[in-house]
C-alpha cells in the first residue's frame, strides 16, 4: 500500500472490522515525531465514531530507535478471540 492517506483508510477499515464499540472504548495512538499526522488520524477515528476517546501519546526511545520518525501505532481492545 502506498501513501499515508490510503494507509489511514486501511486502519479505519480494520478498526471497523475488529473493534467492538462500547461507551467506554478508548483508542490509543502512539507516534514517533509526527504529532500532526496523529491528530489527523485522531479526527478520522472520531468522525467515524469508532471510539469515545482517542488518546495521543509519544512512543518511547526504545521503540523509536527501531521504527524511526513518522511511525504511528493504533492500539485498542477488540473482540474476544475464543476457540470454538
């Protein structure tokens, strides 16, 4: 997949497929020196009403040294995956 905008749309689609919306749902966005991009993704998530809160935070230096600047991570609690 090429381009940030397409990757954001992919993330939104995955959140719709895998996330389970509840009133207390929170999504966390971790970023590596790309706050404006994280804010943009936050607005997309809120616009789609996929979560009540979207919290943006910096990632730590350990992860950042491996990913480099520009990385965005989406973390949420999804549906249970139980074996039948």
